[in-house]
């Protein structure tokens, strides 16, 4: 069974974590991963864009000039799409961009993305991610100890929402904080997706968060 090294707050090894077989051997297809990412991006769109059609633009009720003997093409309104201050041809209207993807396929995509990052050596397993007080410097020092501070995009995954940890990390421009999946529906959390894992250059995952991922998604 595959294993991954666990590090303490100073970046030193404290042991190894045996990966669950479903995580270590996750092999979702490229199509499934693509569908998961496209569905997430589509579902995040508000779809509230709206432009006015010819019938909705104010004005233009009077014919701009007579029909014949002007040398110009006939025109019925100054609110036609080719006029300044006119309407929009094929105007966009509010719509729902939601795309459906089943739970099993979405989870397989996340596990495959995570397995790929682990295989590439981009994942650091932290023994514990916690801070005595909200302090950005402490968070920066932790990431420096793990050798990921200079990375342009770092994803930090904690087991559950921790306000102190969140406030410590949120001011770092290259860091995103997410929480591991939980069976507790009432818990305050912001789970991560396949897209979050794929676009990250480095990942720092708390050991108990990795355990939660395996317990909820890899069983």
C-alpha cells in the first residue's frame, strides 16, 4: 500500500500515513474530470446578464425620415440594432447555466486529481495545522517550513472550519483554505473540488483532514 510522509510544524518528518487503496489507485477518466470541472464552473455563474431587445429600448417610435426619395435605405426606428443607442441583436437574457453531475463521478474526479498531485510530489501532509492566535506571519512561517511559501498557488485543506487558522492564512494572496468533507450536515465548512486540486501548484493537507477524505469519499 502506498504511503506519504507526515511533517510537523518545523518541516521535519514525524512518520508516514498509509493511503487508502481507493485514493492511491484512483483512476477516473479524463472525461469525468473534465465534466466535474465544467460543471463546477458553470454552476458558479449567476446567469443574470440581460440586454434589451428592440421592443424594450425606450424611444424610436417616430419614423426617422420618410420612406422614399431620400437616397437612403428605408428605416422604421432609430432603436434598431445598427443605430447608436439602439437595441442589441440576439440580446442575451437571464438563463440557468447549471449542469448536473452525479455524486459518484464527482468524488472519483476529486480522488483522481488528488492522487495525481500526490504522485507528482506536490502534496505535503501536515501533522497539525493550528495557530495560537490569528497571525499571518505564523502562517507564512509554517508554509516556509513546508517549502511551499513561494508557490504561486497553494491549497490548504483543514479537517474542519477553524476561524483562527482561516484568519491567519486568508491574507496570503497565493493561498486558498478549504475544509475536508464531513458527514455532519450542520458543520460550517467550505469543501474543495476537483478544480481546486487541479489548479493548485502545491497542497498542504492536515493529517486528520486526509483521514476524513478517506473515510467519507474513499469508502
